[in-house]
């Protein structure tokens, strides 16, 4: 329930689940203490004028020095502007950015690529993907609720659509005042703080924080996300899939196949344009990956959507190049886009 309804209070979850509020609060507190999940706030920067999401994926040079790899990665993490997600295995890597425009995106990716190539950490150019919000459909965005439901054997609800995580582009752009930018950034950076604590840190009243927070949610500028511990829900593999589709194919044409895929496989992220798509799956075993690959890829091939066999990267959640298996944080991208820091 916490994954499915990340914005609801303990009392609201109690009403839905039929449990007492005190029971929900006790369980929730116990889960937080043992690190079963991490609270995040996702900024809808495309509603503020951000133009695109971009990514780069690559194979590491297996002969490169591991300490040199770590040094370069730390430099990238420290200096990159819109970087919000990375997953780095010993052999492969995936980076995702949110950028103001195409030029900024290309510059970011080329800076990383040049550093890695010059240090011989990678031998081949990066594979890149550019997903402008104006032509992109985000079906699911780091939403683990379906994975948790499947892994825990919970019966599926009649309607399993999480509207907060369907983030299609909207033409209407929103402008924020300097004070609103400050509070907006604070809410993203400190998602666990209550309004009173955040107000004290920002030097504004609790009432101002509360009023602006509600306003941001109502205008769909923010939504809540709970990121579960992989150990708690048995995730051992993260699979990244990059697909290219046939010319003339569209998101609408693929909708039935995509819906079946999202409903039956452990997809945590699904982002697509008419021509290409990126997908992340959270899997509990290699056999589950093989099953998902066989049937899901088969469905897309039978329907005539796929132009060529997708690129697939597999990451073990039990080993990482830089000690962090899976990093998701929107603080840097929000700071860069709003030109603000605390």
C-alpha cells in the first residue's frame, strides 16, 4: 500500500486497507527504521519548461583499472548538471539526465564520454537516447508498486493505474516566483522533513511551506515516490532495455502490447516516443529475466513493432562499481534547472 499510494497518510491507508491507523503507523515506522524504503519527491520539470530526458549506456573496458573507473565516475557525479539516475555495474553503465534543452544534453553526455574515452575506461562511443517531453509518453517512472505486488503475491486491484506516474507532456507551462523556487527545491531536496522543520531551514513559515506544497501537488508539479530496499522485496537484477521501432509505428499502435507488458512483467520504468523506448525491469532471478525477455520481446515482434533486437544491459543488485547499486535523486537536476541551491 505504501508503494501503491506514496502520498497518502497513515490514516488514509488505514481506511483503504481496513486497518487501524495506529497499526499502519506502527508498521510504517518499523519499515522506515529498518530501511525498507526511501522517500522521494519527483519534480515535474517538464511542466516548468524543461525540454527533454536523455540517457547514455556503455560497456566498460574490462582491462581498465577499477580505481581509475571509480575516480572518473566520482568526477562525473560531482560535476554533472542534470544527472538524476545512474546504475553502474563492473562491466556496464547507464546514466540518465533531465536537461533544459538539447544542447545542454549533448554537452553533458559528450563531457562524460570524452572523460571515459581519454582514460580508456570505455573503448566504444556511448549509445545515446534523447526523449523530448513534447513527443514522449511516460507510462511508468520508477514505480515499484507492481513489482512489490507481484513479488508478495498480492491480488491485483481492478484498476491498477497510478495516475501520478503517468506523466505525459502538457503544453501549459508554469512559472515560479523566487520564493516558490526556493520552497520547491527544498521539498525535493528534503522529502522526509515535515513542514515545520523545512520552514525553519528555509527561513519561512510552516504555513507558507504547507500552502505552497499543496499548490505544487494540485498543479502536478510534484508527486511522491517510495523507493523500496531491493533486499526487502527480493530484487536481484535490474534490466535496462533500449528498443527501436519501425518507421510509421506509433505509441498508439503499440498501446495494447505495451499495456499487456506493463501488467504482466516487473516494469518499473517505461518511456517511449514513436521511434524508440527505454524500459527498466526489477527482477528476482535470471530465469524471470529470461521469461520476460522471451514473452515480452516475442509479443512486440509478433505485433510487428520492433525494428531490430533491443539492446539489453543487466545489472546485479549485489555488486556495484562505486558501492551504490541504484541511485535516484532529483536534487541536482532541480537545482540546475531552477538555478538555485541551499
